[in-house]
C-alpha cells in the first residue's frame, strides 16, 4: 500500500517534520511554499475552491523570481506550483520551474491536465499531480505525452469524488495510474458537499482494480483553527492577492466566498521578507475548518522545548 504520509499533509500525522530542520534559533522556516502564478483558468469545475477569485490576476515572472530569492534565504526547500487558476496558463511556467531549481528549490505542479503539452522537459519537477473529477474525462494521449516528456517526475492523480461518483471513470484512472507506475491516486471528497458524498468505505467497494496506489481521503475530520497557526509560516500560500496561511483559506470560514479574502491575508507580496524576519504568524482562531491541527500541535511542541529532552 502507498504511504499516504508521503503525499498529503491534511489530516495526517506530521511525520515530515521529523526529517526537516523546521525551526532554527526559535524561528520557523518556510520549508515548503505553495505559489499560485495565475488565477486564470480554462475550466469551470463545480467543486472549485477558488471559484470567486479575480481570474484576471497573475504574478509577474520577475516578482516570482524575487519571491524565490527571499524564500530560499529563509530556508525554503520546495515549492508547489498550484492554483488559483491553471498554472500552465502562465506564459513563463517553464522558466518558473527552472529558476526555482537555480535557487535550490525543488518543484511540484498541480494541474488540471488539459494543457500538459505546454510543459517542457524539466530537471526540477519532482512531482506532478493531475486534478480529476466525476464531471471530466482525461485525454490519455496528452497524459502519455507529458509522462514520456518528463519520465523522472513522480506522477499522480487527485480525484474529487462528488455525490454521484463516476466509478467507471475512477476505475479507468486507477488502471492508467497502475500501468504508468504513478506514485499514487488520491480520492478526496467534495469539500463543499460532504454530507452527500458517499463515505470512502462505500467508494472502496466499487473499486474493481488493484488499489494499492489509492489514498482514500474523506476530509470529514476537520477541526477549528488554532490562534497560533504555525503552519502559516511553514507552508504558506503565495498568490496574486498576497501571502496566506494555507491552501484552505478560501473555504475556512463557513459561508465565505471562495476567495482569498483580504481579512485572512498574512501580508502583501512586498512584505514577505518582513513577515519571516519578525515571524508574524497567522491568527487561525477565525477558521471554522482546519485540516492541519496536528502540524500546529507538533510545531508548538518544537518551539516550546521541554526539560530533559535527552530522556526520550
């Protein structure tokens, strides 16, 4: 079975903290940033958590270079290039991945998969996760082209399961993932319709193939946010609207717009350096929905060193 802790942080034991120097001299390093180069998208998915963002906004390539320069000095080792919108729409997407590599930052890419022919051969693309759902079939030719173009990349699917699961589509993608030796395929419940999406145990009963690569993630186990949202410094989201505490800000308050609202912003893009210099954490007590409580608990314990630490 695939080790879920390798590929997801939400509602998971934060084992990766054990393998990184996340705190130095009492300060949290931005080990993993998530960056949204553009809000523009070529699809309109029913489950989109960024449905209300300003689709005209993007971050210039020059500003992204500056962000990588700053974050690398503060200890960033990895960047997930995501949305927002569809990252492959950004005119400099290939240059973004390469520049991150020059700064010692390895990249992951989240894409809807429709524009993968724009992705050039890359030496700095550790993984690529293709978003899928019940309402969309994927073009196998485009996927195969991209896989062959970047054979050293770990490929994966993330499939949003709706209230009407398309089990034929799910099984087809599992078969494709098995054939091409994907790292995993994650089945995740539609966050905006949790009461109507079947439980993952029910989903599993309708999988007719080898499911060793499948991660079943129901996402019904959220908590309220913590006032000291330490993960906001560890793995923030940097998007055209500024820097935010996590990739769930746009649905963290019940009834809010699916947007990176100003009230939840940690800082503007020009203030990232000062935010890390002064360790300005996000106040997560306003969040109704949080999937990172275990990370915040663990980071709190790391920051507040106990006595007799050698007596493990």
